[in-house]
């Protein structure tokens, strides 16, 4: 056993144990760690945004001599400032120009990307051969895929009551959905256990030095 | 029913304790359970393996400390695999918490393998704007990131003179914890710039990436710590993910037992009420 001599590691270990203490019951140590985390995260983001975003992309080029088309940076800066007018009700409406620009740009970006990657490509990937004598396993997989897509789509078709053939098809769709929810839940459990493993490795290795990972 | 009633009254803290023991004990005393490499992880390995020596690869580390146990091991393995093949890396991050983590991996493994910053690898750092950054980055690396993570103008980094967009790169590796991540890179960059792409993601996000894997938009996928362990096995460099798999399997088995018990109690109670 070789406990760490690094003060930072001891602080991290103590905060980890404070957070874990919530599993027993809520307590002041947990609350302290929780509030510290929120405060430090907010501070980190502010500093990061200033030095990695605002300074190199706006303040520095806007103030440096010789920057081509310097006026563009002042226009961008003005739009940033307009967002803060929401703090003053009399002129709060001016912030809508910035918000409108953000929404318009984002919608444009999303529509083109989504149409290509999610609609065209995914529809294309569903148009697969259902029978290939040379690859029976692949044919079966393709059949499972196509049946899943059709039955799930039918389940979300609400213009006709789910009775008879449509009801039976929708019921198969429900089975597909349930299996996909189960898979998603299994992956979620794996993710959460991984986080516990990560913290345990930190405590056993970096902090206590019992084993090396 | 008495057994079911007793189980229902068990304090949940006993379950937490058992899970904690099932995680810690295998970490202290490894069981060395067998580990098979799945198809998506094998495809990830093969996509990296197919990158020609000396080429340039873009690596986006879109995660933060919250998902480090799952994503740091796969990032380390990808960097090690690429450096081993003398492939050069241009890294970027779209999550605020990502730059120090990716920077540490690049420098640690880079120093270990004799790689030089600016020539063999570059970390462009963080850029705000989430998915709006992606098409801009696809058009021009240097215009989107005029400076690297430490503030050096990219014009002073020899590697950046060789590639300013995806046409000069051989592969795009995205390690993703959520938004923005693999989903958005596929939507904004993969199809638009015809990029060969592989993804490593948290287990929570992995089911959302499978459709892209099936369609070929993503060539390979590492899902969570299990995916990271499979990749470590593929490159024959066992790391923290491999060493965590015994704990993972033990905890999973316990949860499976709990689910089966819960269902058994539910069905027996339903039958009794009929």
C-alpha cells in the first residue's frame, strides 16, 4: 500500500467519498461536495469560454491592429451585447434579433444535415435484399431489420384504429420497441457501473496505491 | 409470498453495498474472465489499421471528466494505435471539459512514443458553438481554430500546413459522450464531406449509434467500457478498461439476478391475485 503524497489526490478522494455518502443518507458532507462541484464547474466554464472563445475570436482580433474587415467583429460583438438587454425590460425586445439569428442559423444547419444523414441514408440502409442464398445469416438479419422498421412505423400510425391486421402488425412493433428499450437499459446500467469502476480504480490506485490499473 | 414480501422490504442500501463489493473485490483480486472482441469493436480496429502510415487523422474528444472512466481508455488506445502506425493526429474538443483530458493523453503517449508536438500531433482545443462548429471545421481547420489549445497560431505548427480540411485526412475518430458528439458529426460532417468515420461512445449513447453502423456511415463502434476493453485487447495493450471488466461482469450478473427475482415476485403475485 502506497498512499498518494499529492494533496490534490487526497482532496479528490475526500470529495468522492463525500458524494458516495449520499447512498447511505443525505448529509452535510454530500451537500458541501455537491455545491462545490456546481460552483467550480460554473467558474471553469466561464474562464474557459472567456480565454478559449471570447478572447481569441472576438476581443483580440477586434482590438489588434491590422485585422482585416475589423468591423465584422464589432457587429458580432454588438449581437452578443444585445442578448444582455433582456435584463432591461424597456429594451429587452432588441435581444430577439440575436435569438432570431441563432435560431435561423441552427435550423438551417440542422435541416440539411438531418435530411441527408437521418432520412436519405437511413432509408437507403433499409432497402436491403431479403434473400441471398449465399448469405443466409445476412438475409435473416436483413429480414429482422425490415420487419422491425415496418412494424414499428405501423405502431406509430394513429390514423386508423389498431385492430385486425394493423393491430397485429403494431403488436410486433411493440415487441421491437420493448427489445430496444431493454437494450438501451442494459447499456445504461453498463455505463453507470463503469463510472463506479472508474472511481473505485481512482481510490484503490491513485489514492491508496493498493493496486495499479 | 413471504419470500417476496421480505425481498420487497429489503433496505436498498444493502443492494448498494453488494454492488460496491462486487465492483471492488474483482478489482483487488482479478477473476480474469474471458473477453471476446465484438464485430463493431473489430471494425473500429480494422478501420484504424487500414489507415496508411504517415497519414493524418482527426480525433474529436467530445467528453468531459463525467465520462472519463469509459472514454479515456478508448481515447488512449486510439492514440497509441495511431502513433504506433506513425499516423499523425489533429485533435479538437467541442466539450468545455475535454481539452485537458485529451491534451494529457496526447502528451503522455506522445512523449512515451517519441512524438513531437506540432509535427506528429496537434491539439486545437475547445471551440464554443457545438454542432455549428462542425461544418465550419469541415470547410477549414485553420479558420475555425486560428490557435491551438495553448494559444499558438496554427500557422506556426508544421502539421497544420499539411491539412486544412478532411480531403487531406484518412480517418475521423470521434470519442463521444453525448451532445454534441457522434450523432451530430454524422449529420454535419460525415456525409457532407464524405469522411470515413469511427466512433467510441459511452454505453448510454451506443444504442443511438448502431443505426449509423448498420448504414455504413460509421465504420466501427466502441460502446462503453466493454468496447474500450475489446479495443485494448485488439491492440494488445491491456489498460484500465480490461482490468475493469471483471468488476463490470460481476455487477451485471447481480443486476440480472435482481431483475429475474423482481419478475418472479411480480408474476407469482399476479397469479395469486387471480
